[in-house]
C-alpha cells in the first residue's frame, strides 16, 4: 500500500487551508472505500502530517490535529500541500520552513507532490518548481511572478502535471485536482464515482472564466501606466497601437517592449482583455444582447469578438451570459 501525506501547517493558515485538508481526506477516504467495496485493496494509507506533534492547526474556529510528525514519516509516496499564507521561505515560520525542507527531501526520494491554490507559494519556496510550470489562484499571479520569476506561472490552467508535481488554480478548484489524482492513482471509474458523490464537474480544464482582469500596474514605468489608464478609459473606441505609441512619444517597437516588460502582456492583448472584461460585466448585470454588448466594447465583427472572448474566458459569449447573468435561474 502506498502512503499519502496531507500536510497540516500549524501556522500561516486560513479557512482555505482547512478546506483543502478536510477535502483531501474525504476524497481519498472515499476512493479507498470504493476500491474496498469492489474487492480491491486500498491504494493509500492516509496520514495528516505536521512538523511536530506538539502544535496543531487552530484558527480559533476549527482545529485539526495531525496523525504523525514528519520525524515519524520518513518515506511517503504522495504529498498534498494545502493552501497557506506562506509566500516565501524567508517569511515562513520555523515549523513551516521544516515542512518546506521535508517536501523537497521527499520529492528527491521519489515522492510526488500536489499543491492546492496558493499552496504553490510553499511548493515554489522549496525550489522544486524552478524551470517548471504551475498554476495558482489567478488573483495571486502578479505576486507569484515577482517572488518566483523562474517558474512558468499559467493561471489559465486549472491543473498542471509535470515530473510528478501537480498544481491547481484557485480556491475550491482543489476538488478538480483531487479528481485528477484519484483517476491517476486509482482509475477512471473511481474518479467518476467520487465526482458524482462529491458533485464535481470532472470536465473542467481551465479557470479562465473566473478571472477578473485588473491589469498589472505595480511597476515603475510611468509612461506605460499612463498608456494603461488611457486604454482603460477609452477601450470602447478604435485604438491603434501604432497611434498609441506615437501619442506617448515612443516607437512601436520600444512601446511594445516596455509594455510587455511592465504588464507581461502585449498592448493588443491588454486592450482585448479590457474589452472582454467590460463585456463580461455587461453580460452579468444587464439584459443586453451579445450583439449590443459587442458593439459597446468596440467590436464590429461578431466572429472576431466570439474568438477573442472564447480565447480569454474559455467559453462563448452566449454561454457566459446564460451562466452568469443576474437573471439566471439557479434553482428549479
């Protein structure tokens, strides 16, 4: 039987930490039970693992005690890293630094590692994500890039899987990662059973539709910041990137280079995201048709609007409107 270690940090935690731990325990316990009911042996022996046995997770409302300390768990096969408030190794508390070191040691000895939501910060602090791709909560993308520039952050992806390291997007999308892991370590039938039991849509592959675009402005390029503000105030007009670069006294090549350096997006991509974000808000809060919204945000070509909207959000304008409009009926 393999060994699964679900980490229980005793500090720098929040309610999401608790949710990830409890959710992981429930799903893998259910997968084991399903296997046993089929006459098969459980895949994992599950432990809640902490830095020491003396302290436990206590956020004042809920408490979680671990089964074992890492000193008692010298060998494991899969480690679950829940969401935490850790941002880098230097900021981690002593016990969490011990956990980070233990994660790194276990991976080098053959264990696979799965981080949930902003647990990716803890995982990246171990150095194991260097040169690899990962996902995290879309709202933390800019912060993550600054702390770990050598990691290929891809917040549009719901799940990443590279060399025995798994990550997922934000908040409760950790349930999708759990379904993915159940399929990988058990089988497809068990994953479908768990998905039905816990009511998780196993077909989701992106978190793009949940992203709220604000644009990266925490940089020191004042000209590019002015250009961003101009685009945000005039996105509905026909804006030529060539004219925009001239407006701010830069060549097109220099403007593009500085814009990408400051925002991680090309000027045209930035403008398209502004238009799509405005369209999303209109679909959510008004009864306007797709055609009306399209024209309001500055598109005249239905096909072009549909293609850009789909590329950025992962779904069509009509599907988005039907799903998120304020008048949508959620219950029957």
